[in-house]
């Protein structure tokens, strides 16, 4: 696998506030090292304390994307990944909330076998976070918990073609599967950790006939709870298409086919199960756009839907409208 991005460089520009008219701005300073011919910087993130930058670049070889960190004030960039397998690359990374660790996804040990690693942001020996993968398997995606203590990841770890969800400490030491047993070809489609670091909410596709269900599990392992409403779960082919966790971590708002009609609508459920309620009247053609949960002491859900109009003359036509619904 090879990546040949556009040739870019990483620079830092020092900004001054309330500068006198005679003062001049500091000149930009390049942070990355010399790039390989045709190479470039492809992804950049700043640590939360604003002292370090982490980036992906074709810095050593134009055919290889690797992971580097650099201090904003001074010093040379440091390569964070271990030597990669032939034709291997670093595909993605995240910085821990405290800025001390970088978790990255790379086919470091074997080409196309993407695995998950953690390394100090200042450099050191990377530690593999995922357990041994089945032959041909790979890690697909990952997320660091808000408190920086755990990492969840989706992977073909136990069976090729079956994507399960796992949780591990950011320091390593073994991974736990969070989802119930899946049939061959089943998959966890996406997952999100609650803001309070207690639970993980995820969508599951067991097989196309059953549709996509919504589940919740404790972040450190435990019994999974089916969050999708009974009407959605009981109807073959009915699916949950999107979800969001409330800012306080107590409820999950999800978009799913309405009862047996196949019309997308919004519902709210307790993150640990129960209290499943509809957030609006039966729509005529479904929720039309992404929804958003507001912050504040009384969260609301803002969405667009073609809702039934109020009583009107027979010639009047309904139209999509923006609505807000309070989360129970």
C-alpha cells in the first residue's frame, strides 16, 4: 500500500495580541523535517495543552506515511512509529486528552494487517493494544475515552469478515469484547463512548434481514443492553441509521424506522436501557436531515422533518420544517 499526498509542509505562526503599530509578526517556522521528494504532510493534530504537534508525513520515504511529533517551541521532530513492514503505512492517529500518549493505526508488523499501537508523544517504544488478529484480519477504527484511560476499537480479531467491538486500557494489557456474539459476517458499524466514560453505544448488523440494532455496554465490559425500541427490533429489515449520546451521558437519541412503516423518526432511550419514547408525532415522510442535541441544563434535539400540518384548507400542502423536541 502506498500513499502519495500533495507536497505540504507544517509551519507554526506566532500570533501577537495588541501589538504596537511598529511591531511585526514573527516569521513562520517549519516544524516537520525535510520531506522525501514528492512527499508531504497529510494529517495534523495539536496536543490539548498546545505544546506539541503530531502529524503524518512522507518524511523519510515518498512511498511511506509515518507518524511524527514536534514541540512548537523548539527541537527536532521525532518519529513515533516503529519501523514499518515493507509497503506499510500509518493510517490514522489520536492524541490522548492529557497530551501524553498517541494512539495510532498502522500495518506496522505486516502489510495490510492494520493494528493499534500507543506510544508516548515525546517518543519511546510503541505498545500494541489489540489482541492477536485472525489471519487476514485488521483493526478498522478506534476511539480514546474522554478521560484518556481506555481505547475502544472495531476489529476482525476472532473471525475474518466479522467485526467485533473491543475495549482495552490505553496502557495495554488485554482487550475485552463488548458486543454479544455475532454470526459470520456480522459487524459493529460504529461506536461512541459516553461523556462520563461509563458506557459504549454502538450499532450492530447481525444480518441484512434483521436490520441494524442499537446496543449499549459498560466500557470496562459487562452485559450488553438492546436499546432499539421493541417495534423496531421486532420488524424485519427495520434499522437504526444514526445516534447521539446526550451531553450528560444519560440518554441516547436515535433515528430509526418508525414502527412497521419504514419511515425514519427520532426516539430517545436511557443509555442503560428503558424509557424509550418517541420525540415527535408520526412523520409523513421521515426525518430528513441529521439531528443535533443541544448543550445546557435542559438538552433539546433539533431536527428537520415532514410532520403532519395543523388543520388547514384541503388545498394546503405540508412542507419540511425545523423542529425542536425536549429530551425526556
